[in-house]
C-alpha cells in the first residue's frame, strides 16, 4: 500500500479529562522548577506541543528511551535550543540513564535561577505523554544515586499517575528533587497518524483506538520500512499487504480461538471461531517487545 486509509477517524475521545487538570497543575508546579526533563518513546510524534508552549521557558532535557528497540539507521531528532532555555537530549540505552543528573546540573548552573538564586537545591519537573516511563526514570535515579527503593507507582498502561505529586529526592550532591507528573496528550492531536504512533507505543489505551486498526497500521509501517521479520516469526511464505491474512495465520498457528453462539433453525449452536482481536493483540505485543525487529515510527 502506498498510503494508509484511516477512514475519517475522530481522535477527540482519546483525551481523558484528567489530562487537562494535570496540565493546569503542571503550570503551577513550573514556578518552582529549575529544569524540565521530558521522557519520550518517539523523537517527534511522542512530544506534546502543548507542553512545549506551556512549559518551554526552562532549560530542557529530552530523554529518549527504548533505544534498544529503535532502528539504528533512523537517527533521533538532533538537540537544539528550546524556547527560552537550553535543550539537550540523552539516549537511555541502559536501564538507568547515567547522564541525566550531570546534564541537568550543568544546565541549571549555566542558566538563570528565576528568582531562586538563594536556593542551592535543584527542582526538576518530569514531563511527557502517558506511559512513557516518567515514574520509572525517577525510581531508577533514586536507586542509582541514593540506593533507595521506588517512590512513585509505575504501570504498564497509560494513566497510572493522574496528578502532580510532591517532590521526590533523587540525588544528594547536588541536592536534586524530581516531581512526577501525569502523562498529558494534546487536547487535539495534530493528525490521526500521530495518534496511531502514540497508541502503538502504549500512550493511548488500545481499546480506545481499536486493536484491529492498530495492527493494520503496524503492518503498513513495517512493510513501508522494509521490516519483514514478522514473515519469519509467524512462518509466512511472503509479506502481507493486508492485515486479515496475517491475523488468520497468527490465530491458527497459536490456537487463538473463541466460542461463539450461532442461531440456527434448531436453536443455538456453539461454534469455535478464530479470535482475530486476540491475534491482533499478539501482533502488537510482539512489536512492543522488539520481537518484530528494531523499528522507529517517525
């Protein structure tokens, strides 16, 4: 396929109400922030323009995680000057991004303190779209620099953090506090394709978008980037251009079936049918685990 047909989908329902509240709370927390650390799965689509507009006047560090799943041939967005403050990016190849604290300390030391020059502590606001690993980053930095356990809840689905939390110490020298924040999507996504990329990375709950269309878009993306590892993984004879044959093969090979009642002339009859939603979820799960190859969606 040369292009993907989104069928006029409306993405307005993908923006939960608690996100608007979270953005208001983050604007208030900005008054005490010396630097922003933004966590992102995707270099471009994974960043919220609303956060840039509301919070982009501070020194800014972009942490790109999941680099072990990214296509090494597709380079991340280069660092540039953020609006009103320096911006740097850091790759999180290892479980703990060792460069984050030193980079933040340098940016804060080189920039204005916004009427807080009398204080030696560093207050850092951690921002990003949902389910991108903000809480995990804070907990990792605590383990690394303070040898302490986790201080904030984490989860495999978006929406675990729903409010701006209190400050959490992550380092002694320099004295550094991080503030976890809820993942925030823009009230209106730029386009459906951006929303689909975010959904594939888990920033939007699968059922809001539809596992079937997500699987179809993933197949389109893999073929477009000449990423055909799925052919070998599922034992296909050749690449598929449409999702139905792929899901049928996955359901058959992995025994994904479901019992369905069928109304006949003699009454209801239970029949076993292929479970296409389960096969679509298996396809998405393999992608997220890196079993379909290293892929960068942008």
